[in-house]
C-alpha cells in the first residue's frame, strides 16, 4: 500500500487549506493600498471604492463590473487595472485576468504587485514555470515582500521542488517572522527533504504563533511518527482531531499510529471513520484490514483489504495482507491466489533506488 | 545510585558520572537498575577494527565487524575472537590484517594470544562462526572474507590449523558475511551455511555517488547493494570425515542470489528438524523449512517473515531468536535499515509469524537507527529475554544533513517487562550505552562466570566495547552447557526447557546469530526469585530426550546427551572482580 512514507509528504494542495484561500488572504491584504488611491474623476473614485468593497465582501462579479466600468472611464489608471486583475483572479476568470495583467505589466513593468498577481494567474492556470518567471521578477522588484517569497514557495511546493521552496519560505519568515503558515509550509518542505528534526522545529514554531493553525498538529504528528515517536504523534493527532473531528486524513494518520503501537481496537475505530469520510482512501482501508486482522477479525479484514485492493489495483501490499487474512479464515486456495497476485505485482514494480528501503526521491 | 565498585576503572567511572548527568531531569527519578560499563581497554582488549577509509566510499567498507565468543581452550571461560577488515590500500599494498584471539584470564582480563594461535590468515574479514565441526570436543572457527573464507581446526593446544582446502568450505571468490554452523540433517555433524552479500570486483568498484543506486536521500553515497550483483549463499554439508560437500544447488539454496547478511538456525515449528532463516539486504528474507529428510522448502512469504508487515523488502542485517513471551515457541528479531522498523516476529504456533515490533515497543524507536547486531539476553535475570541492538549507519555523509539520522548511533537496549512489552532503557543504563558508535557485530556471554550476561560489540574503525553487566537486582540464574553424543557435540539445535518459579522457558542451543557473530553457546536462564529449578528437559537433535529433576539455582550444569547432568559447577557470584586500572 502506497501510504505516505515519512519523507514522502502529500502535495500541498491535498491537505492544506486550498491555495486559493491562501492567495485570497494575501490579495485581500493588498487592498489597503487601493483604499488610499485617489482619482481626479469622482465617478472613477467611487467605482474603485465600490470595487474594493465588493472584493472585501467576496462579491467578485460585482467587483469585476465596478472595475470594468471604471476602466472605461480611465483605462490608463494603474489602480483600476490592479483591481480588475484581482477581481478576475478571485472570480476565477483566469483568461480575463491574464489579459488585463499582460496589458498592465507591459504598461507598468516595474509594478511588483502586478507581476506578483500575474504570477498567481499563471499558477492558477497550471503554468508553474511561467508563474515562477513572473514571480521572480516581482521578487527582484520587491525583495522584502514576504508574500512574494511565500507565493513563490507555493509554486515550488506544487512542483515538489522542496529545497527551493524551503529557501523561499526561510526568506518569507525572515521578513515576517510572526506568520504561522510559512512555518508550517517550511516544516513540510523540510520533512519532504528528510530534514525531520528541522521540520519538527518549524511545526512547533507555527503552533507557538497560532495554536489553532489548521493542520499544525497534524504535520507535527506526522513528523514525529516518521521518527518512530508514535505516542507523541498520537497526542498531536488527537489535538488536531479536536479542531477538525471530521478530517479523514487526520483520522487515518491517527488510526495508522494506533495500529503501529498495537492499539488495534482504537485503530479500527479511527480507520473505520476515515474510510467512511473518504471512501476512496485505499490506505485507510488497507490499515483497517490490518488492524482487524491483528484484532482477530479475519473476515472483516478480508472485506477491508479487498476494498483496498480494488482502490489500488496496482499495489501488491493489499494482496499480501489479503493472502494472510484468507489463510486465517481457512481459505487456503484463495490465499495462495492472493500470494501469487502479490508476487506478480511485485515483479511488475520498478526497482527502487537508493539503499535498502530508503525513500525514492 | 548505582553502586560503583571500589575497583572501577577510571575511564568507566568518569563515563558513569557523565551518564548520570545526562539523564533528563524528571524523566527518571529513581536510578535505573540496569547498568553496563565498557571495560574493553582495562580488560586488555586492545583491538582496533580496520574497515576501509573513513569516507566509506565503497560498500565493503561499512560491513565489517564479526565478533566471536568461544571457549577455545576448554577451561570453562569464554574467550574472544575479533575479525579484522582491511583497506583498499592495504589490500593492494599487501599489508596483512588478521583477526585477534584473546584468552580469558579468569580475573576480568584477557590476553592477546593471536601470535601463537595460528589464526594468521591475512585478508579483509567480515564474519565468524563457531562450532565443533569434527565433534572432537574443541570449538573450531570459520571466518569469512571479501574473497573467500577460512576454516580453522582447533588443535587442542591453543593453536589452530587452516583446513579450508581439505574441508572444501573455501567459499572461493565470494564475499561472505555471516556464517552459522547447524546440523540440518541431524546426522550428528555440524553443517555450515554461509551468507554471501555482493559479487564485488575490487578492480572495478562502482563509483561513489554515481548512479541511481549510489544515493541516499538525494545525497551521493557508496553504491549498493541494489544495482550490484548478489552473491549466492552456500550450504556445505558435513560429510563427517573432515570434509564438506557444497549442496547449495542440490537443495536450491538462495537461487536468486539475494544479498545475504544474517543467518540463524532455529526450529521454529518444533518438529525437531532445524530450519534456517536468512536476513537479506534489500531483498526478501528467506525461511527454509527443514523437511527432516535433509531437504528444505522456502516458506518465508507464507510464514510472514520475508517482507515487512506491509509486504515490502527490508534491509535485513542481523537476526536472532528466542522465546520473548515465554509461550514455548521461538520468535525472531531482525534489524533493518534506518527509516524502517526492526522486526519482532512473533511465532503464531502455526508456521506463521506476526511482526509485533510496534505493539511490543521494539520497532518504532528503532526507525531512525540502522541496526546491525541483535541479541536476546536476560540482563536482569528475571526470566524474560531482553534485547540488545547494535546500531550505526553505513553512510558517514548523513552527518552533513539534519535528517534525524546520524552516522554514529547509540545502541538500543530493550528491557522485557513481560506481557509482550519492552521498554528501551539504553539511556538509563550507563554512559557506555548512551554514547554513539558505528557498531556492527554483537555477542552476549557470561565472560566472568558470575551469572550475568555481558555484551561484546564491534565498532567500525575503533576498538570494540566489552560491556560488563553491573545491573542491580539480579535474579537467580542457571547456565546449561550441552554435550551431544549421538547429536552434534555442541548440542546445537537442542531445545532446552527449564521450569522454575512457575515460569517455563525454552531456549535452543546455538552460537551463531546476530550479525557476523557468535555468542556464548551455553544457555543462560534468568530465574527471578526462584531459588530452585523444578525441572529441565532437553530435546536433542537426535530425537533423544533427557529429563533432569530439581536443581539448585546460580550454577552451571553440563548436560550430556543420554546421561543428564554430568558435572554441576557451582559458580559464586563475583560482583567485584573488575579488572585493574
């Protein structure tokens, strides 16, 4: 079963609050700049203010309309173009956002914020290389902008460039040491490059800054578990569960740790919850099968392991467990069949690199 | 406070103090009853293990470290043999490296007797096996090298003769690691299994850091074993006339030439026929079930010991067996690479095993550690087998990164609390166990015949550790030496059952286990508060059974096949007999 190994963390978007939310947070902060902008045309000034208010209220369609109207009146106004890029970006109209941003960046090439937002547009469009290029230009124009470092790091994380992401996050933290989220992401970048001790330091730093930061305890628990410190990990997962009782990822990891420490009944409870909340999580079904088997419920284990095998047909691991569970139920024939499937799937797997069981990077 | 004997060596005393200071505040209010002190230097063990250059650019530079405990002169005291490695430069320059033999002086010290012993083969050594292959009552030695192996016959006068060619066990051109004597066909003569690791050509060594199999966590390291050709293990059948026959192909041993490292003979299903477990690196481990007719069936996958609990290959290093939960069936401990848990395969009594390393609190703590030697022993004589694990990474380069993994690592000592649970107490067991080493082989022995099990541990590029057990609150004990008659003379493979104080313990006689090493072949039973042994039953490999009635505790019994106890030897505890400074 390909459950995440200690050093193979999931992509940032799978377990963190969505990138959109993160970007939204940063973008909203920048609106303060607009609030101070002025125009000689009172109508234009009013439209800009209405657009800002609409963005603040999350009414991006309205914001688009306001800024489009303003742009008809003053197409060369930088604030209006910025507002329009933001509005389209937040409204998810990426093509429109890019069109305006391309124009604006050409018109005001030394505007770091426009470069920044164009980079975000590219990022949201799934063009990380273009995003990086533009974001780095923005960074060169505003080297002290912690949000730019942060967003560059997000792009790096999205393409699994963990060392580079770590560099950017370290810069972001240097310029703004009191934000908790960069510490979490830096911890994850460290964890994904096997610098687990440093990762733990970062997760703890994030939790000191914001004890309720989403998934802070989760990531700390994961890092601790990767060092075999299961009891500490369980304590962290349980704190996270208090904050987010229905998060299947947390339930899964908690169940996984309980399984590892021999608390099979408790593991079954958490893992069953995880499978119910996320029926496509093959890892949870697999661990549930293992826990049931160890707890003496071989028949229950067979059901869960068949589900795991169905969800991950290419993985040999569920078949190995299934063979053992079937043996326990007395079904020797099917057990041997499963051992054979396990062996066949094993052969089909590519040779893993590096020493022994060390993770492939 | 742990009492400090009056004649504590200065080095050990200072370490002891350091350990006390290092104890985390509030973690351990009461002093630990477990204590080990390194007495190697004051005991006269002046050996330095050479194993390649410090950078460890090639795989063979990380795998040395065989240690053996044997009573080569039959004086009733365990002596020491330490295998030495070499370096590329020394191999090319013809500089000789030999192992060293230390005679036990019975006073806590040892004397280097290598020069007159005849143990003079020069080479890059790795593992060592001990066994009386010719049943003459004197222990012989088998040493594996990078390009072969040597069998030394014990001449009964403190000297040995190289009989490799005559015996036909040269393992020629192969890089042997662990080896183990065991009588797989119960014909009364010890056969020999040799684990071979990698087929290595010193003239064409794989380039450090070059290629996908020369990386660890994205950093360049020595290459292998993946990507290198494995060496096929060898099984030599003892013909009973001083010669052996290679039956590897005939018995289909290791057909895939996996990377062999750990070897263990055991009778896991109690059918009276020796089985064989081989820990392989990065490939499935193998469990050969003996069919009582001189043949084997490989059953590792079905038995649940070939892979991790998740069906993944592991980097098996060392392996040992004992009945850790006293349920009458032998279990298996195996060490693995870092990022992976060590295994504690519980015997399910039906031919299958379940890895209980996690629930037993043996596995999770081991994850950052790279384990090699592993040994069951009863450190406090409470009747429950504890576990020692020698750790040390293979890549010194890891120290340049904050991986949470270091090159030198502290050993792990697990105290068995019964009920299937262990607690890792290494940090509470004296400064010698709190320090970090690049440790490899490990052997347990009652070197001082005082009823306490001590440890001998090899360390790459350093002197070994001779860890004297100075734990308080020792229970009573019983030591049994087996002498086979129809069975092999050592009694290897005999299953001994001891009942005392309401507890029944079983142990199987063997010397060779762990990683490249051999331990005290005398069985050691901790008896807790029981001051009488109720009964002893010996199941000999020949099928014979000897039953012995009540016995006093705190003594050594010699039990001869067909005769029972032949020479009870009272052993007065010698708690203060440490070597002089």
